[in-house]
C-alpha cells in the first residue's frame, strides 16, 4: 500500500493534474505487486499443507473371525462333474464298393433296417456283361487245360515206351502247366466280376436306423462313394473330459446317473467303460467313456448330458475354501496371516468339491495356517492385519465360499495403526 500523503502534498496534487495522474499510476502498480506477493505466499502455504496431508500408506486391515479360514485335513468327498454329448457306440458310413448308377433306393432317413437288408441297388448291365465275358474266358481256359492234360497223358505213355525224348515230354508237360495257370487266372477274374455284381446290391452291415442318405435314384457314383449312414441306438456312449488330478479317483465300472436335455425328470444310468491312457494336449484333462443302455431308443446322437461321478473314497487331505484362492497370471495363491502381517503364498491345488466349496491344497502352505477367505481391496504382501475375537471359520462349512452367494464382507475398511 502507498503511504498516506501530507496536507501540503495533497494541495500540490490538486493544483497539478499531471502530477496527480502519475501518482495514481504508481499506486496501482504498488497494489498489484502486493496482490502477487500475497498469492505466492498463499500457494506455498497450500502446497505445504498438501504435502503434510499425504495419505498414510501404513494401513491395518481388520477382519472378522468369520473372514478367516484355516488349512485343515479332512475327507474332501470328491464329486466329479461329467458332461458331454452322447453318441451311438455302433455307427457306420456305408460306401459303395463299385462304380455305377443308382437304380433303386429302398430306405430313407429314420427307417429301421435289419442286418443284411438291401438298401440300394445299382444298375448291373455293365457288371453282368463283364461277368459273362470273364466266365467265357474261364470256360475257354478250361477247354485248353483239358486238351493239354490229354496231350500230357499221351506223351507220358510214349515216353514210357521210348518213342519220344525226355525233352519233348517236358515241353508238353510245361504246356499243360501253363494251361492250368491260365485257367486259374480266368477263374479268379470271373470271381472278381461275380463279386462286383453282388456288391451292386448295397446291404446294411448291422441292424440299426438310417441317419443319413447321400444319394438319389439316377445318380452315377464312383467306387468308395458315400451312400448312407447307419447308427445303432441300443447302446450310447458319452465322452467326457476329467482333470488329470481327479483321474486317480475314477475307476472302470463306476456307475453314474445322467440328466439329458429334453428329459426333465428321467435319469439315465450309465457306467465308466474306458479311461483314455493319455491326457489331451493343452487341456490337462483325460477323457473317460461312459456307456448308457438305450433299449427304447429315447436317446439320440448329439444330445447333451451331464451328471456327477462320486469318486472313489480317499484319505483326508488339506483343504481350504475355494473363495480363499486367488488366480492371477496363471498362478494360484492365498493371503496368509502370520505375526500380524499378510503373506502372499503360491499354492498347488488338487481336486475340488464345488458343492461344498472346498479345494484340496497339495503344497505351498502348512496345515493350521490362517488365510483370508474373503476378497479385500488393496490387500497385498506385507500389509498389516488384525483379526477380531471370535470363532475361527472352519473350512468344513465356509460361509464365504458357498457357490452363488456373495462374500460376507467383500472389503473391510482399513484402520490406521
């Protein structure tokens, strides 16, 4: 601020307008400088206040006893979920063995057939002509063989009386052998044409139902062309993937009840028929094959079925609630409590019981260790933690791990230490 003026100065300013304007200009400049200085002081004070009020990273997470689970050994009671599409155990793609023109079709999709029943007839005019030609050639070869046989017998008699030389007889005998070989070749060719003529009648390889027809009357087909597809619905099969860790608990002959889409109340009984000896690449699962009797033909190929397989009983294993497991970057870990601090511990899990919300812990953490069984925002390795008094949550009945239910306490409010 500008200093106050003396009475003589005020009188001088009134008498001199130019001097009065200069004085006013300097007053404005002085006031502006004072405002700038005051603003800088206020900004520095505000910055210092913000630095002092920086949040405290040293937080303590408070958990209720029901938020904590303990690694405990118990019988997991493993139940393995099984699902997949059912398919007929016996099915075949029927193909033509000979080329020809479709002369007649006897069945359509969905019709039942018996083993050996004629399904398709091909035009046999060309096949019959070839067969007749081969039969004639076989007859000619037989006549030549008969003549060569008689010549051989006559020359044998002449040789015995020394009327011909041994070389002459050997030539006749060789001619008979050639005639016999030609006759056998002609018979083989005749058998081939006879078989082709029989193959013009395409028959069902087994009793079943026609599921697909790929040709129509009048079409010309080549050898090995697809004609029809036949399935036997009396016995169905389900192929289902099972995690590698659960395979030791699955045995051939185990029974399973399956629910099939479209049959709301009916259960289909099956049993484990086979177990694949190798895991599928990239999936870490092994296929099991479940057979289902289907005498009434209710099941059709492609229907989706699902059920649960009660695994063979095992001894007690270390378990934790599934809700306590965290997966990140391909690794599974838990947050353990030790000495008032949070420790991140990678673990290896085994079988799971989804219904009970439990998982087997194979390695990475000791039995009796307390772990956080709920999700808490901001939780990390080294964080401080405190647990309220009360009963420790048992993994036998994990309240926070029931499928389909939200966590009892999704995130606890951290308390400053």
